C-alpha cells in the first residue's frame, strides 16, 4: 500500500491537529505532557468514545441519533437498579442487560426511521424527550448511589490492566478502545457493514442495487443503542451517582466528536477511529483549558468554542493540502494505462 | 391567499383545531384573553427565532447557536445598561449589531470556509455562551428602565405586548419573503442544491451569510425581548432553546435536508406546540410528561398521515 | 414458442393524475436483444421500473417464467436474475469503483478481501472495454465512467434479464460500440436484454426485436428486419419527421465573439486555442475523459483556467465566477442535469426562471407569478415540453423533458454564447431535431454556440467546425467540409494529430 | 432571636388554601422528592381542602419552565406557590403577576434574590452561617492551613453564590482562618460527569491543594468519587453540603471526613405550613409574626438579613455529619 486512502489521510490530518493542540498547551501549562494527562483523558474518553462510535454508525447511513444521551442515562439508571436489586448478578449478564436495553431503544428508533419512514432527526428528537421522561417516571426521583453498587462494578473503570512508564491502561478505556477497533475493522472488512457506507452514500442507489437499506439503517440504530447502553453501564460504574440528568448532552458531544473526527454529516464517509480521535480532541481541549491559568473560569467556554472552530478549520485546510499533495503524487506516478490508448 | 393549503398544512390545521377544542373543553381558563396572550408570551422568543430558523433549515443549514446568541445579546445589554450605564435604547441597537456580527461569523465559516453549519454553530453555541459568561460571570443584573421592562411585560396595543406584535409582523413579512419573494425562491433553490444554484449564477455564499445574519439578528432581538420580559439577565439566558426551536420548525414540515417546507406549516406547528403545552399546564401536567407528549406528537404527526396514505394505497409499501 | 423469461401482461401505472403506462404488454425471451423505443415521457423508464420491482403496477401482472410474481423491490428482482442499468447512473460517490461494483454481490462471503475485489473488478472493467482504475473513488467519475460502473455491477452477478435504460447516452461512439458488443455477447449466452435508446443507428445494430410505445401504450412489436427507421419514428411520434439529421449551411459571420489562446489548467488540460464567431456552431468532440467539460467549466468561471488568455468581443477578460460569465453573455447547459442543472423537487417554472430571477421580480423583490407562468408557457410551446402544469416538480418529468426545461432556463438568459454540454443526451429523435433546430435558430439570430457532444452524427449535423480533444489536449480543428466520423475518431483516439 | 412578644399562632387545619403548588428546581432529584414528602405530610396534617400539586420543569428547561408554571398558577388562581427558585430575578415578573392575582409566593431552598414578588422565604439555614460552617469544616480537615478550591453547581445558582460569598466574607473577617487560601471556584453544573472532571482538573492545576469544598450534593459526591478513584484521598479531602445516604462510604473511608446538610423533609413540611397559613389568611406575613408549625414547633417571620426588604422564616440548624453520625443518618 504505497498511497494513502482518503480515510487514512483524514486520520493523519486529525492526528496532526491533535499534536498541534497538545504542543500548544505544553507551552502554556507546567507539567502538562505527562502520564497523568493520559490517564485523565483516557478515562473520560472511554464513555464518549462508545457513544460517538454508535453515533458514527448512524451518521454513516445519513441519519442522526439525538436520543443517545437519554439512552445512556436510562441504561445507567436501569442497570444500577438491576444490580442494587440483584447484587449477585454476573458481570457478563449485567453487560448483556445494558446492551439489550440500549439495543431495545435503538430498535424502536430504527423501526420508526427505517420502516415508518420518519426522518431520524424528528424521531430521535422526540425519542430524546420521551426516553428522558421515561427515566424520570421510572426512577421516581430516587438516585442510584455508589452504596447500591457491588464493589467489582465500582472498581471496574479504574482497574489497571497494565502500566507503561506511569501511563496506566485502565479497564474501561482499554475496553472502549478494543470495541472501537473491532467496529472499525468490521466497518472496513465485513461486507454487510459496508452496506452502511453504501446506504449513506446514495440511499436510492442502494435500494436499486438490491441492498436492504431499511434493514441496514435499522441495524445501525440498534448498534448505536447497544453501544450507548454499554456506555450507560460504564457511566454507572464510573460516576456511581445516577440521577435523572445522567447522560444529558452526550448526544451533542458524540455528534461533535464524530463530525470533528471527519465523519461526514451527509453520510457515506468517515471512520469510528476518526470519531475516537475527535472525542479525544474535544476532551483534551476541555481538560487543558481548565488547567490553563491564562483563562479564568468564565473565559473557558468562549475559548473552547473558539478552539473547536479553529481545530475544525485547521483540519479542513490540512485536509485540502494533503488531498492536493496526494493527487500530485498520483499524477507523478505512472497511471494505469487506459484501455483505449492501446487500441 | 391564492394557494390552497398543502396536505401537510391541512393536517396540521386539523390537529390544531383538535387541540384548541380539547383545551377549551377541558379547561375554563384556556380561552381567556389573558391566557391566550400568555400562551404566546411564555415562549415568544423561541417562536420568533423559529420563523427565521425555517429559512436556515430550508436553505439546508442549521443554526444551533441561536440560544447562545440570545444569551449573549441579553448579557451584553445588561452589562451595557446595568454596569456601564449606557442608555438602554443605544444598548439595544448595539446588541442587534452583535447579533448581526455573530451571524456574519457563522455565515462566513459556513459559506466561505465551506465548513458544515452543524459544526460551526455547535462551536459558536459554546463560544457565544462563553462570551456571555465573560460579560456577566456569576452576576444577575436587573433594574432596567421602566419603559424597557414595560415593553416585555405589558400590552403595547391593547393587551398585545411588543413580543407578540413582533411575531405577527415578522410572520407576515417572512411569509411574503419566503413564499412570494425572490429571496425565498433562492432560499429554496440553494437548499435543494447549492451547486445547481451556483451554476445558475446565484451568489450562494452571500445568500447564506445573509440568512445567518438574519438568524443572528433575530436571536439578538429575542434576547432583548427576554430581558424585558423577565426583567433580569443572567449568563444562562436562552440556554437549550435551540432544540425546542428546531422541533417546531421540523414539526411544521420543513425538511431537515433543506429545500422544502412552508412558513404556514411552521406557524401552525408553533400554535400546536404552544397550545398543547399550555393546555397541559392548565391541567397540571408536570414538565417531563409535557415534553414526552410533545415528543409523541412529533412522531405521531409524521406517522399518522403516512399510515393513512398507505391504508388508502397511495404510498407503495 | 418458448416461455418468456419475463413478461408484462396488461400492466398500467399511474402517478396521481399522470397515467404513465396503460395496458402495457411485453414478452422477453432468452437470447434476444429487445429494443424499446418511444418519445420522451412515453413510459419506457416506468415500464422498466416495474420490471425491476421499483414500482408496483397499478393493475396488471408481471410474470417470470410464465408464473405471475410480485417482485417486491429491486432485491426481489435481482434474486430472480433481473438486473437493470438505470438512465440516471446510480453510484455510491464515497466508495471506490471496485466496491461500487460488488456492493450487493451475495457470493463474496462475509469478509471483504480488497485484493480479490480489485482483481475481479479489473476483469469486469476489461470485459466492458473501459480503462478505469478500480481504486478510484466514485465521486470523481464522469457520467460515462459511472455508467460503466453500473454495467459492471449488473454483470457481476448471474443475470437472466438485463435491462439497459439508455446506457449509451453518456458514452461516446467508441465506448458505445464496446457496450453494444457486450450486450450482444450476453444475448448470445442466453440472456434476455432490454435495450432502450434514442440513437436509432444503435437499435438497428443490436436489436432482434423492437417494441414501440407511445403515451404509455404498446404500439407495436416487430422483428428488426421488418422495421425501417422512418416507419419506427412515425410510430413513435405519431407523425412523419423528415430529415432529422441534416446539416444546414453555415451562418458564421467574420465577427469573433470569443477567442481563446493557450488556455490551460494545471494537471487537467492545456493548450486549448480557438475562436468562435458570431453565428457559428463550434462542436467539441472527444472520448470520455477528453476534458471537454473542464474547458467549458473554465470558460463559465467555475474552475477558472490557470494559464492562457480569453478575449470576449476583442477585450481580454478574466472569468472567475458564473456570475461574471453570465454578465458577459455566456450560458452553460451542463451535462449533469441531476447534480448541476436542475433543482429536481422544485416546480418547472422556478427552474425555468432560475438564472433570470431578476426578470420576474417586482421592484419590491416579489415574484410575479403570472409573468413566470407566461414565460414557462412560452418555452413549453417553443420546446414542446410535455408537462401537466408549470407547478409540477421537474423531477417528475421524463428525462428528455427535464433536458428541455434546462435549455429553457438558459435560453431565458438571452446569451450571446451558449455552451451546450451534451445537449441532446437522453432526448428522443423528435426532440433532438427540435433541439438542433433551436441551436440553429439561436446562431442564425446572432448568437454563437459551443456544443460538446459525444454523438458523432450530431457533431456532424451541427458543427460548422469541429474541435477534437483527447486527454486534455487539443488534437485539431476540422472544418465541416473535411469532417467525417472516421476523421474525428482518428483524432480523438490519438492516431493522428491535425495541424493547429 | 425574636422575643416571644405575642403568643405563637396555631394554624387551624381544615380550611381551603385554594390549592398549592410545590415547585422544585426540576423533577427527578432526591432532595426535592424528600421536600415533597414533607409537604405532603404537612398537607395531610392540615387537612387542606385545596389540592397539593408537585409540578416541576425538566432539567434542560428549568428557568423557562419555572416561569411558565408560575404564570399558569397565577392564571388558575391557586392559593400558593412554593418555589425553590432556579430562575434568579428572572422569575420576578411572573411572581409579581401571580401575587397580583392573589397567589402567595413562598420560596424555600433558594429564594428570589431581590425578594420582589415573594411573600416570605423559608430558609433552611442562615445563609450567613453557611459560610462559617464551611469555613469551620475546612479548618478542621486541613488542620488550619493550606489551599482549597470550590466546586459549585452553576454560576447562576443564587443560593450557591450566596453561600460562597458568605464563606469568602468569613474567611476575610476572621483571623482564625488567615492561613486558609481559597484558590479557585469552578462549576460542575450539577452533573456527575462534569463535576467529576472538574474536581480532577483542580487537583492537576493546584499541586498543593488540600481540600475541595462543594456546596452541592451532586458536586460533593462526584468529587469524593473522583478522589477515591484516583487514589488521592490522602492528599485531597472533600467537604461541603451532601446527602448522608450518598456520602456515607466516603466519610467512613476518610475521603470526605465532614460535610453538612439540613433535612429536606422538614423544609418541605415547614414551607407547607407557612404557605397554607398565608393562603388561608391565618398568617399575614408581617415581620414578627409567630406561628406553630406542627411537629416542628414555633417559628417567627423576620427580616432577611441577606436580602434587604425581604422576609424569611429560618428553619436551621445545620447538621454536620462525620464518621460518628453519618451511618445513622444514612438509614
Ligand atoms: N415518480 C413519478 N411521479 C409522477 N410522474 C412520474 C413519475 N415517474 C414518471 N412519471 C411520469 O410518467 C411518464 C413516463 O415517464 P418515463 O420516465 O417512464 O418516460 P421515458 O419513456 O423513460 O422518457 P425518457 O425517454 O425521457 O426517459 C412521464 O409523463 C413522467 O412525467
Ligand atoms: N481521470 C479523471 N479523474 C478525475 N476526474 C475526472 C477525470 N476525468 C474527468 N473527470 C471529471 O469529470 C468531469 C468531466 O470530465 P471531462 O471534461 O474530462 O469529460 P468530457 O470530455 O466532457 O467527457 P464527457 O463527454 O463524458 O463529459 C470533470 O468535472 C472532470 O473533472
Ligand atoms: Mg426514461
Ligand atoms: Mg463532459
């Protein structure tokens, strides 16, 4: 593989932006580039990355899921309720329950979008409100607290699987990254998963080419719901204290991560690795801003908005540059000879 | 009006009549003049912005920053009047200027840099809010001039306050512009395909920037209305309003992909949402149930006509 | 006689008030190439969409191997071995060529093997006789290349019935010939091929039987031997159309309207030099990828040239945007009406007045609907556009009528120089003659036209001079007197280069 | 503080308040649910002929929602609205309109900052005292010296701001706290996730930090969890206002050795007595008026020292929880 695909280029551009951002803050903040930074970012990215991955699957099909934040909240609460009721439950069973509840919500969304033909933004805008209302009803204003949870669950996110030079690889982060990579590989290599790209790229053509576009969209929503469900369980484990506002705003965060990560909002292109990097980028900027002494508490949001805009612009400009470079290189290399020329 | 209502608008009208009838039946207070005015006043900022948001979405863009722009404008007003001691009228003008400038910023990044509006306005959603925070920090500023508060809280013409009047006038103006004017036509064309419009010699970048400017301007105006209505301003003014606004526009039949929808539909959707919420409030239905019901309405309103059409055999499978 | 592999029995289809097909009956037998001809809007595409399950018939039945079936969507049709290549190419812009071809193949297993895919794609592409890199992303493909991808996709699976809806509309003579060769080969292997085309010479080259439809009705089905071109045309349009491809004398005046010298764009094309006189039709011929469209896009200010000069009426000009081009008096009728030409969901009248909105506005910027309708009505009569009314969305018109609406849009700008990119793609013979007449009238009235066309008979019938391009280079300009299909092909394929 | 000039009024049960609305900041939060239980208890005790409604907005829509519910309550002419104000002064026009329509506006938990439109505020504790209680806890935990930071809810929460202001005042005035240095205030918006990350960021930016003071139940819990997860409990302690049920394990393991709170059930109970009294006309709301609030005993309406011209009923006092009493309270 001598030449870079557009997807690889995009990830390269993103990584460059990431490095630029880190380098910038390293000049501003003492003791910045160290293992602790990695530990901080990695722990909080673990949850967003899962949601952003699900969001990416949906966006790839030219849809959007605004209900993921509510799903995270609901599942966090529901799994919390399950373990407090049955503390002896096997971890795998609990994870399956989280996946299943999330997938259930995803199924509902997917059926409405794919089979009833309601635009996804409307469906999930409504679902966002409905699921959160359901959570308020279901919880009866009772919070889940760490006291209700078994120790293994509370310990899970911070269990150190291995440590490299002070850089800790914690269970939740490693699990999330493994899942992201698995989804990435599936998207790259599994033929049924490629249908997501086809459907998002040109829904009409997909239908004409004999792809079951509806089932594909449904599958994307179910997968997104399941991933959000899992994120809900991670949320529960990490924060312990679950109230009705749990997961509020995650839908926008996940969209921001995906779009920053180069997932086209019009469907058909992008990768979950990109979304992961997008999530890291947002988190890195947020986290660093809090530690940047030059900006006081009340300046942070303004600077954050400005930085995100700059990062997106830088990424767009870099991407154009790199694409042009690539085309140059292709031109320079001997192109495959067209058939007519030999006739 | 020469044109008959489209099928979607007819459907919305039917729903509206139903909601009004049910409310009037169930609650004696519903049809009182005061309640009818309150019904609009309580969401007046959102519905005014929704009218312009219809343009933005028909143009195949989105503006998530309107709530933050509202906040920014209100906070700037409070800072100017409450802290810097500027005359309120001058401050109002300056705030509208801020709205225009914010719109130019959004529009420039979208139309000239070619970034997706979702990303740009998501950033300015954070950024504008941030500037609002810088201005007021954790303070809350009130005690505006009486004439200013009166504009937000009392009737201007009879019981009709400035906000409601603005909404009606803006609706008429924008209706004409969108459905009868050349600007509206361009909005649709660019919304359908920016390339087609560009190839036909339309200045699509300028058009988009104009629309974002209008959006910023109206959001800033709404921020001032809010300040006058509640008489005090904090950094969180308008927070989260964007979702409600977009909901109303989509319920009005505007396609999120751009190129279709009418202002009539948006107007009807606004009335439906407001009267439904108001009716539920009068019946002491609590917040999250209200939100859930509006959510269900949103789904049902798209689902029902589709099912109806399928039963009538018009839409194949 | 054998059982037809696919048959329509008394099929009707209506869209709301429009009756697209009524009582259509058609039988397809293995091994035949069955041509279907008819005017724009006759119902050909609709018929095909019924054969492939995209539309459900309002009444009547579809039979496969003599059994009535419900196809339930293109997937159902595919599993029965019915594949189609649609009039508007259906590619996935974000996927590469190889994946585009095999995206819905069912026999490639669960895991995608890139190498295998690329190899199989190369084979298929070679079989079609196209030079196309399987790794290219489809968004960069020309229409012709997209068409090739579709054909390859249809061939990637076992087919029993292959339906081709104007497959050669965007191909030049060379590729079109290749494609017909493939279609014939498939028929010889026992596939039933349905072939729709507005190019009559193709029909006589390839078809075994011809069905004529008009206004959604079946008119006749005959073996090709019993058909004459004039007879067929008469059946299609319901009247005689004489001499539809006739070169009229030149109206060129000495006045040079546009003069281009050494025009080039880095990495795309270079050294393009020509003059266009008032009253002249200059045609541009070439194979796919000759970069004719790119030259036109430069002239129209979409992708400004990076080198060379442009003189307009003797003045040197720089054209940096379509607005500037239009202000000079240029108009560009795009080859890709779907993406660049028309706002499909909008009404016919809003498309007609799209480039001249200022003309139908009042001082207050309000639309004068009456004026707009009148303008649209004028073009409807002048161009013979078939439509229910001016408020119909353009997307609901048949392909040919869409093309006419696009022409109307640009004629309304009252340009001095009209650049036509494939002006008659997908237009029926009657309409083609009308468009040719329009172009002639236009230059006779003092305009000038630059016509990019891959249809050699058209180039010969229209062009006062013919500029031939090949792979971004100008190969020569041939005066009409010296032009022949062979001469142009020699230049276009690079076997010869004329003195500039 | 007030002398028993007059006999405390006994509030007569069995009258019609005209309906009462308990309006929390938003629904779905435990402390508000507890306040509701207390209110219900008082309502039952009082045999109010009017209904008690527990109506709240959604968290995303808190400000606009509170204004809407207040306005509607005025339209309906209910007897009293009991408001835990989240809208700051922005609620004033709505509250004034309701008051004009004859509805009594009683605030609890969080008052209307400028006091307009409000009949009386039922204060859980003395806001001036809150600063001292927090300063004392900080002094105890930090051993009298060092840096600490504040993790608040949002910059718009009036009660939080008042408490932080009073803490700053106490620190500035009293020599005892001269060696306590307050380095920063950050906001976690009452969301676990944000509060958690903010707490960690505080530790990262202030290497010598000894304490995080979080005057919010969500914030204190998230901060304690964060310190525990990162093994920082030895280095950085957590204190503030918290619910015993949520804090018990952190108190026992030393992450949050002390924290304080009041009883929200009692707050809801007392508020309902006041609102019922006002709505039925048994209380006038004048300064100096004394009344008996059922099981909670006698209270006096007094001028609010923190808000000029406003009146309050002070419930008090704080309970400071530590490892000795937290387990019992958590039950
Ligand atoms: N989806 C649709 N909705 C409404 N009318 C339609 C639709 N599709 C086709 N029609 C109408 O049906 C008629 C037949 O159209 P069709 O596309 O089948 O023509 P065609 O013979 O393929 O023409 P062309 O040669 O121009 O491609 C036309 O009048 C067209 O406007
Ligand atoms: N090899 C190629 N790689 C990428 N894009 C191409 C290539 N060839 C053509 N294109 C693009 O396709 C469009 C049309 O191309 P071009 O001008 O080469 O074709 P043409 O000679 O007009 O042929 P046709 O008659 O089929 O349009 C242009 O936008 C051009 O940029
Ligand atoms: Mg057709
Ligand atoms: Mg071309």
